[in-house]
C-alpha cells in the first residue's frame, strides 16, 4: 500500500518509531538494528515500508533500505513467520548474515533471535535456501568473519585460499573446496571474488 514513509522523526518507542508526515504521526514498526541507525529526533528520515493488513488493524514496518525490506518480505513468506518474528531475526542479524546463515544451513545463528526456535530456524532455511543469494564480495566477508576454512591452504595464492575459505564456510567440505579451486587453470589477474565464482561453476 505504502512504498515508503518520509518525514521528521518524532520519537522512538520500544518496538517502533513515529514519523511526522505533514503533521500526521505515523507509527512504523522497526527492528532494533534499524532503531540503532535512525537519525536524531527532529531530523528527516525515510523508511521503506511493508503494509500488513489484518481484520482489526493496519500496521506499517519500515527499513532504511530496500534490500532489508526485500529480505523481510522473504522471511515473512515462510510459514509461521510473522512480521514480529521477521523483525526479531533482522534485529539479531544484518541482511547478509541472514542470507549466509540460510545458505550455510546455520540454524543456530537464526535461532539466536528472540522468539525463533530451532524448528522455525530450520523452516526458514528449508523454504528460503533457493530464494536468497549473496554477492561474491559479501560471501568472502562472511567467510572471513567466520574464521575461514579449516583446510591446508598455505601453498595456495591468497586469492585461491580466500575462495576455499568461502566455499567451506558456505557448507562444502574442505576437500571438495580445494578440488574445485584447483580445477581453475589460471587465476592470474583474478581477485578472490572471481576465483570463488569460477570455483562455484565446478560445484553446481
């Protein structure tokens, strides 16, 4: 119904914020992560919104960028995940971390969100694994933060080693990750993201 709400931030509540739009106070539900990145009270704000319609209420949920809004929509498409649960997950994890957890089958990371149990986390992974994607750059960043690959990559170039680390973090075994990277005949002039992309072609 509403693509976005733009106005002056009037206040922040426990589970949302109030945006003054032409003299009207609009209540918008937001995640804790969004709340931490809002401008100051009295400053301009723009939130991309999702409208939830129920028999007894119309609720708006807002995000500072379209990427987070799109992921929110995917999360609430999962059976049993409503807007509050979707906000809970996005309060605990940033969008790329959510996608990485889904792609790597990390139910523990998703269930760390309040109100999200292991079964619900597994359902999120099952229903969204084929519907989310990470950029190669984001995948490498997530792999680095996860500690990289537990594989012998000392003899590899830094670009090949990074690609192996990303593949292992994504859920492939160290052996098949090394084999896929080894199949790339020449990585001269390729950065880590390009090597990762080439290696994935040998795994799909």
